[in-house]
C-alpha cells in the first residue's frame, strides 16, 4: 500500500535510448524515504489509441518527470506527453539524465521557462513534494 503522502508521478522518457534511466528512477521511487511513487510511464509502441492511453495515464499523476537524455529532442512521444500534461494541467519537470555530455531538451519546452534540474535526491524530494506549503514547514 502506498502512503497518502507520496506523490504519484508519470515518467516520460526516450524509450529507444533512455530506458535504463527510467529503471533507475523506478528504483529510486522504491526507496521507503522517496516522496513519490511511479503511477505509470511512457508507452513503448505508438498504436492508434496511444495518445488517449497516455492522457489517461498522465491524468492519474500529479507530476510528469521528463528524463532528458542525449537524444530526447528527437523523441516525438516525449514532446507529445509534455503537450498532454500541459493540456490536462499536470505539472511537468525536466530532469537531467546524465551528469556530463550534451543533454537535449524535448520539443515543446522553453529554455527560458522550463528549468532542467540535476538528478539529485534533494531535487527529487523538492520537485515531487505536492503538499501545501504549510505542511512542508519543519519546526525545530
């Protein structure tokens, strides 16, 4: 059973190039201290109804984590999932998949308005904590 305080997330990633990164994020979500759990992730095969299925999956989430890798700008499915997230009002965050080398932004994102975050435990905790601000205050 998943505690009510954990945030459901949808993972968007380049299936052809970054599936291993998705597996790492799934592993991180399994940690008992993780503030999020994986509600679902990108669909591998683009069938006739995949966009409807993706929309349903994204709507079950509170945050879409977009793993950005070396070829993400060419991943049409990732760009589509971001558009769906915007359409249904689900927040999305860009997560740098690799520490070094060139990392590409997905289509439909902005250099000005869409920050790409480093994949750190603190960032993951902060980016997926959807509690109201008054519940995040730590009293000494």
